[in-house]
C-alpha cells in the first residue's frame, strides 16, 4: 500500500512522525526506513518519532558520525541508524546492525545501503518512508523551503487488505 502527500512545515512533520510512531506501536512494524536527500528532514522525523515514546523529550542526535544511537523508551530500546558512511558489509556488521534489526525497533536513514539485507526481512515488519524537498517555481524561498513530498509504503498481507 502506498500513501503520498505533502507536508508544508515542521509542525506538520512533527505530527506525521508522532502519527507514524503511534501506528508503529499498534501494528508492530518495527523497522522504519527513511529515504531522502541530505537535509530533507529524516533526522528531524526520527527525533519526533523517538520522542513520542519518551516521558520527557530528549535530545535526539543525527547518528551520521556514530552510525547508530540507541534510546530507552516506554516501548523498549529504539535504535537510530544512519548508514550514509557505511562502505561495505563489514562496516555494517561492525555496528551490530544484523543482530539489532532482528527484534528491535529501528529507524534507518539511508536504508538503500543495506537494501540486500532488508529484502530478506519479512516485509510486514517494515515501513518505508521517502521524504523529498519540494521547491515551487524551481527555487527555494522563505515560504516554501519546508515543503516536503512524503511517500509511505507498507506491506499489507492480502488477508488484511480489505479490513
């Protein structure tokens, strides 16, 4: 199933992240893959997703240099991966990625880097989110620089499609 819509500002992105966090808790899709160019809001989305599960909002950093951060939350530990700097299988393995992803909640930025492995995971456990900047009239300005096009894919077994 594919959903596609526009986000006009950061407030709407916060709302979307929290809505998806709530859905994730309800449908047990434990792996959230976040795709998009640099600066489109993947880490901002992750920050608000993680803080949905916190009693008190915490500082959620982009794990670009550390590759992975973990956060204790009301639903257990959530791992936030940024695979941008991963160059090969060994680098990915050194992060603990393969063990962590088996049964933990994970947000994965730049999931394309681990695509071959992610294809082997039951797709009902994964939600894929693509975030794109939208610039009207081919330029950015004060009024539209936060506008984003968001696409969300999730696998729905045929037995549940009409529920």
